[in-house]
C-alpha cells in the first residue's frame, strides 16, 4: 500500500502543497464560474453587484470556457472551496457580497467580520451588521458569525490582543482603502494567518487607489513566507497569497 505524501518519513518539500498558480486556475475554471453564477444573482443588492452580475454573465456567454478573469469573488470562492477552512476573517464587509460568497463555499465555518459601516460608502447605503446577518441567512449560512464594529486600526489589534492564540485560515483585507490604512490592516492580520492559509487583498488595479498595487507588491517582499499572485488585466484587480512554512 502506497503511503500518502503526508505519511512519508522523509519530507523533501515543505508541507503546504497548494501553490498560487493552482488556486488561480481553480478560481478561473468554468466549473467555478458555473457554481458562482448559480447564486450570484442573489448577492445583487446594489448597483455595483448588479453591474458585476451582468458583466460575468456576458463574459461567460461571449468567451465560454476560454474566459480568464479574477476578482475578489472568484478568488475567495475558490479559496474557501479548496481549503474548507475552519474559519474566515474579513475586514470590509459593506453589504455582505464577499462574506456571503465565502459562506456559500463553506456554510458552517466560523466568521469574524470587521467594519465601521461608513455611510454612503461608494455612494451606496451601508446598513450594517443586521442587514449582513440577514443576507448570510438568505445564503444559508449555518456557522457562527461575529461582527466587530468600529475602525479596524483599533478593533483588529484589540481583537488579537484579546485572542492572541487565534489563527485564521482565510483572511480578506478590503476595508480602509487609504495607503496607510490598507498597509496597517495587512500588517495587523498577517501574523494570524494559518500556515497554508490564504490572504486576499482587493483593488490592486483600482484607478481610484493607484497606490494599492505598491502596497501589495512591497508587502510580498517584506513577508517572504507569503507566496503571491496578482491579477490586474481588467477590472479592479486582486492579489492573493498563500502562507508557506517559514
Ligand atoms: C470596499 S467595501 C467592502 C466590500 C466588500 N468586501 C465586498 O466585496 O462587497 C469597504 C468597507 O470597509 C469599511 N471600512 C472602510 N474603512 C474602514 C476602517 N478604517 N475600519 C473598518 N471598516 C472600514 C467601509 O465601511 C466599507 O463597508
């Protein structure tokens, strides 16, 4: 009987077997889009998600199995589907598009979600945790969710001061879009990303936030145990990284 790679006595490679190119392929695979498009119309609760729903459907119709595109939605869905995480941490929830996408991929994990619910964010209503809790129920989430309201520059360090033992399998940073704020959020969560865990950072090609690409690229240089991937060809861009063993 052949032993699995994890039972081999001598380990030649490091233990994390998922690499960024593989996750990118899963995110862009036609089967992944098929699964996302089964529920994506139920995420449409503002103009922006309505636009994206129409965009995805048009691209699938026009380009079929050749379509190669990434944003926070397919990267997050693929990451959660692939890892089957114990837990998920999100900074920047707004109306629940990403947290509900994660919940669709794994309906019973533990979620902790940080937002300060800035009113009229991007010109749209930002109703707060009760609204998102209701959205999660609509998307059949059955796990535990904790919302932590307030400025992430305060709430995230406070949270980890109170839970220093916690690590998260998947972390999305999509809150404060200022250069300092995004950098601070990333630095505040990276120590708590599990080995083999996935970090997702949105908007690295957003024309309104041109510095976010530099924030991401510099970050990968500062944390060599993160193995990164970027998509900036079209749309607002997204970066993700897998935490390897140190
Ligand atoms: C880009 S939206 C999040 C979008 C969501 N991830 C999605 O894809 O639908 C950013 C959110 O971060 C929140 N935010 C901005 N700055 C913040 C800060 N310093 N602390 C906590 N939340 C913040 C805003 O209230 C807003 O809801």
